[in-house]
């Protein structure tokens, strides 16, 4: 892997395919969001992500499936520590790794495990200096809404973001920008590494929000969900919001090495992409 490729992967691994912040939900509404990831150039469907809740708005699970319905990753989030700092555990099928990140007693703990090994191959506990706020995984979505007015007014906001693969916190910055895609409703933002040197070799990520409800509608950039070789994919994720039957979240009971049964695959192929 070249230095430039590695630095591009840094930003993708930080934020791509993060779950959205939890909203209000009735107990029988187990899924409300479907994200469909398309190849940014060919517009081919690459994978889907289904965001599931179980009546507890502090907990959420995200299921990632390939275009043909095979389970490729799963993430469990817990917002008990706050709306911008959820703890999470993510199991990645393509890399056979598990990633854990949490904020406890003022320290950010990060760990990476190989499949089947209870001892982490990488782990660290870091106490932020307090200069800028800490944001974890899907917490960036709430961070955008909390700072909406100032961002739209042209100000730049920074935050520290845990990068478990490098066992470190990295500073990111976000600001408003023109949308690169055709839209009449979206407000777009540009997300990038704060360090000027890393910015030269890491492409920024574009986030699109419906400016009415202030909900994430687009994510355009390098993804942390990889292909069969574990390489990142450059994607255009389009988010839709609706109440999805419990069947769509049933796959969360399966092992990562198992595929979906046909009824679930058929259902999921027909629910994504609405707005």
C-alpha cells in the first residue's frame, strides 16, 4: 500500500458508513433507515446498510449487506455516554476483525481484535486535551445538527475522532460547501482532516443533509466497507427514512459467516432508497 493510499483510507475508516444518530421510535418500528451504497462512478449498487432499533433509543444496530443480500458487517452502538459519543462494537467480515471504541471516565478507549482472539492486537486509552470536543462514530451526525446554524453561516467546526486502526485521536474539520450532485433541498458539508499535510493526500468526504428536517441524505467518498480483497470502495450512499418491518432486522441474529435466507433478501432488495 502506498503512503497516499494509506492516508486516503484513514478518513474513510474514520467515518464511512457510520450509523445515524438515534431518533424517536415506537417499540414495533425496528428499522427506520436504509442506506444504499452505489459506486461513485458506475452507479452500481455495492451494499446496503439497515439501521435497527428495539424500542430503546439509546441503542442501535447497523447491518451491512452486499448487493445480493450476504451479511458483510455488523455494528452495535450505545448512546448512553451522550449523543455525540456513542460506544460501538463493529464486526467486519471482509477483514475478520472486531473494533471496539468507547468513552468512559473522560478517556477514549480503542481496541482491534482478530476474529476468534479474545486478546486485542491493538489497544489504547487516551485522555483528550479538551481543546476541541470528542466525537465518536455516528456522533458526527448529531454534531452537525448541534452546530447547524454556525456551519451554514460559513463557520468551520473541528472535533477529535478516534481512529482505532491507528490507536489515536485525529482532528477533523467540517464546513459548508456547494453540493456536487443535483439537488433542490440539500445542504452539503465538506469533511476533511485538519492537518494540512494529510489533507493533501486524503480526499475530503461530502455529506448532504435535507435542510428541512436536517437529516443525512448523502455520503460521498471512500467507504470503510471493502470489496472481496478488503479494499475500500468509493461510494455514493443514499439514505431513505421509513418504518421497516421487523423482518429487515432479523439478520442481526445470524453469524457473520452465514448468508441470508431468500425471504429476507427479497424484502431488503425492495425497501432501500426511498426518501
